[in-house]
């Protein structure tokens, strides 16, 4: 991969906030339902237009999200936000649709090892199980998007062969899926791999809209986002304050922080429609409510525009 003076960057990027699902699911301490709803409503004031609001999983699997119906019900007034919810099975899809969700996201792992850990079945078995979910969604005029967790690297098996991604995407296309999220679930990828993999997938499947779901486990999420943008990706998931992490992946840490991603895009002249100052203020409130952040650079150092008073002289020591 080579970078020229013209990085071939998009003029606009769409950011989907995933903290209410991916961020909250990783928290061991119970987050009060009213606090979850308050965070969602505060995020809505920043200009965010897309949000993964929860997951309709079994409460025993992810206790933190057992209040999914209530969270969705109290967020219905936010008509300017496009909500989606993660569903692992038909029962989850039924609950989501009954709650008023108009877009479902399917749960799938690229590797069998991660699929067994996350869904207790092999990847092919998970794919086969999507048929009734998609049929149910179609009956209720609900959209369905796909996902591929550990798309670039599995913590149990290592790098995922590109032909395995091809096979999974072909199955998704067979179901009529037009949007697919590519998740670096444990932060194992790098900019060159992202550039080459995304380039291959966009060339082979030009009618698919791909979203990047990047975790910052090894500090490369922003660099990977830039590499993806060079290949024409304009859809990104992120999580306020960098919260998140897969409960079934060793060493998993949070997503790229929304405020860090928006700051990077803003500095590069790329529009998101999100007010960075408002976003950072919400991030501070979220950190206070949750009790910690997931490694947000904006909360540590602030934006580049935040200058400090110049010293009048150097302080001499000794």
C-alpha cells in the first residue's frame, strides 16, 4: 500500500454509534436503564444520525442488555435517529420487531472457533439459521444487515483467509443482504491488510455496502479507518469514550472512540454532521456515569484546537 499526496479520501463519512449495544454489553456493573436511555438521548443531541441501540439476546447470555425492550420503547421519540438492533436468532428478531425496531443486524463469526465461543455453533450452521430471521423481517417490512466478526483475524485461529470471507458474503447475497459490517473484533488487523482486503471485497462485490467496525485493541483503529477510506468506505461504527469489547474473545477491548474518530475526520476536512464539542461533552458525562472510559484520546488530551497559554520563560531546575 502506498500513500500519495492525494489520499483519495471521501468528503463525507457516516458514523454509527454502537455504545448502547457493543459498549454496554462489556460492562460487568449494571447500568441503570434510565442511565442507558439518558446516554442515548444525549448522544442524539450531537448530530449522530445512526445508532445500534441494543441486542435482543437471551438475558442469561448478556445480562447487561436484559432491558432491551424498555430501552427501545423510551427512545422512540428520537425520530431523527436510524436505530438498528443486533439479533442472534428468531426469538431475538421477534422481540426486536415487536419493540418497533425497523432494522436488524445479524450476528456471525468468520471463524468456527469464534463462532463456537460466541454463538455455540459453526459458521455455516449460523448462516443456515438466518433464513427464518430474514423471512420474518420481510413479512414485517424490516430491513436486515449482515455482519462478519473477526473478519480480519481470529484470536483462536489467526488471520482469516480471504476466500472464507468471499464464501460468507456470497451466502449473505443469496439471502438478499445488501449491507455487511466487517468487524476487527479484537484489533488484530493493520492498515495494509485492511487496504488489500477491503479493496478485494469491494471489487468482487460492488453492490454490497460495507461498514467498518474497528476495535482499538492494539492502537491501530484510526490508521485502519484511513486505509478503509482509501478504498472508498464511508460507513463506520464507533463507541463513545471507546467503550466495548466482545465478552467471548480473549483480550478484547473497546471500539474506536466516537469522539476520536470524529476528531480525526474533522481534522482531515471530512464531514460527519456531528458536533465534536458536543460529542466530547457527552463523552465526559458517559465516563462519569459508567465510571471509566475505554481509552479515549479526546478525554485525555482534548482536540488539536484546544490550545494552552504559552509560557513566558522556561522553568529552570537545579
